[in-house]
């Protein structure tokens, strides 16, 4: 199951209000959903030897500056929190 799928389906499995609010926001707002997707790509790239040189600043460029490196890293942390539950 992908990081995006796990994150978006986490509301029924997680009692954390912060995560619940982020998931609800991603369901309402396409830009937050895109941030979830970019952060998920960042996580997946870290697991691949071929893409190990990708850092958050590369994804800032890919998103045409729509998200800062801090926003991507923060969302990555939120996704990891969901994955650990």
C-alpha cells in the first residue's frame, strides 16, 4: 500500500487529532493532497538506491515553489507518524 493511500485512509485507524485534521484537510484541499503526494515521493525516493540523491530542495523545484522544503519535511514526518501506527 502506498504512503498516500495509508495516509488518506488513516482517519479510521488513528485517534491523533493532528493527523485527523491533516487528512481531512487533504481531502478538502487539492494543494494539501499534492503536498502529501510530494512528501510520499520523497519517502519512496529515500528507499531507492537510484534516487538517493533527491532532497527536499529538488522537490521544491519540481513543485515550482508551491511548497517549501520545511513543508515537505513536516508532511513527511506526519506520514511517517501515520505509518508507525
